[in-house]
C-alpha cells in the first residue's frame, strides 16, 4: 500500500516533478542547439554512420570540446546517441535533420533559430502587456514586409515552409478527392511544393501558384524541376486585393494562422468576390480542440508563435465556421481532427 495519500507526493516523485519542469525551463537551450546543429549540417555529416566529435569539429571548423558538449546535449534531447565517449550517431528523430531525409526538417530547425523568431520570443512580455506583435515592436515592420526586404531570410522561410508542405502535400494529394480536370489555385502557395504534389497525382489538372512577389520567388524553379511548368502558372499578387478569378478549386494552406480575424475576413471576402460561384474553397490547416490538452503540443506552439510574430492565431472549428459564414461561404465539410495534424475545411460560396 502506498504510504502517501492521493494529495501527497513522495520525495522521489518530487524529484521527478522538479526534473520535468527544469527540462521544460531549459527547452529553449535544446531547441537552439538543434537549430545550430542544423545550421552546421551536423546531421548530414553524421549520416547513417557514427562520427567522432573531432572529425565533426574539423569538418565544421568548430571548437571540438564545445561541439562535443553540444552533441551531448543533443543526446539528452533524443537527437543523437553516444555509443562510446566522443562517438556520435543520429537517432530516428535526429535523422530528420538530414537534408536528404524524405521528411527533412533541417531548414525548419534553422528557421526557428533565426533572429526572426528568437527576437520575437524575447518580446513575449511586450505582447502580453499590449496585445501587440513582438516582431513588429522589435523590427518596426510586419514579418512579411521584413521578408520582402531580406531575400536570404525569405528564401530560408520559404524553404522551411516547403519542408512542412512537402510532407503534408503527399498526404493531402492522396487523402482528398481532387477532381481529374479543372484549375486548382493555391493562395499563399509559396514555392509551389503543395501544387507540385497534387498536380503530379492528377495529370489532367492545371494549377496557379499565387503569393506575394517574395513568396513566389522560388516557385518557377520548383515547378520546372518537377516538369510542371507548362501546367502551372505562377502569379504574384496580394490576396487582400485580388485573387485569380478562373479557378475551380481554391486551396489556402497554413495561411489563416498568420492573420487576426479582421484580416482573415478580408482575405475571405477577396476570395468570395473573385472566385466563380461554382468553385470550392479548401482551407487546410490546424483545427484546435475547444479546450487545450497535451495530445498535440505543436498546435499550441504554432498558435503562440503566431501571437508574437504575425499576430495571427490557430482556430477551433467553430471559429473557422464563424469566419466563413460571416464572409459569404457555406461550410460543406470539416475534416476529422484525429486524422492528422492538418484538417481540410471545405466551403462553397453561399447562394445569394
Ligand atoms: C505560413 S506561409 C504558408 C505557405 C504555404 N501555403 C505552405 O503551407 O507551405 C504563408 C504564405 O502566405 C503568403 N502571403 C503573405 N501575405 C500575402 C499576401 N498579402 N498575398 C499573398 N500571399 C501572401 C506568404 O508569402 C507565405 O508564402
């Protein structure tokens, strides 16, 4: 029989609880170490084998004793293993930092260690006391204006986004019943990764990647590489002003999280005004549970990250339904939240 009542914790439990909290308190140290490891290309150098910290230090031109300590922290974080002192390999989780891994998150890790995000998080107190975006407070402009002025950071951002899209695009292309013909418009489609996956699976479908000028900068290269340049147009524009008017399906993935309700309504009104009455709108993104839980921490990380950077938020199903209904759409279906991290909300223009 336990010597403690349900409201007491033993001293061992207390130690575990302390360790659990201290680990979370230091979470940003692990996170930044993963970002720097990605920047140095450590996972690419380790590959499927085992490398010594000495070899890795030489190849990355870093200070060996410091690099070894970083690699040991990554062991504690489940990214690497140390089979013998100073000999490191990748875990299955860590292998995803390799550029050649099918679901690579290398640039995703780099992006979150970029000052773009670190500076925003340093301004969390500012956001909490004012409700304003910490990013704008630090940089004097919004994220997307900043990216437009910084092509290198923009390229990293687009590449990180496409890593996420590359993974979810395959699932979406096989999981959603896209028509065999017609035109699919990807609004805020970035470098065209999502459209590439869908068009590959539907040879009779045409596409338009629509994004800001800096957003589509890498799209022509992605499409030519996939041999899809003749089936897919690239259009630079502003979805607050206009969107292509000749689509059959409009897809808008991971975009509304960037914007507050007022801006989201404005984007939806632009879509409603320009898309044909017979077209379908697919919102692809996270749908939050009505109350927070521990089942998918990534949703809440993204939500809070949007709070300090773009000023947007993740939304629940009822919040999405309200936005769509207020802007002249009828919701036809909302994908099952349990089926994966991203859901598809299918809507059509409401009849007048
Ligand atoms: C979070 S990213 C998502 C990109 C892509 N849909 C994906 O899932 O990987 C948001 C996209 O919205 C684009 N965007 C931001 N403001 C825009 C605007 N005013 N008009 C068109 N696109 C815009 C950005 O350039 C960026 O590519």
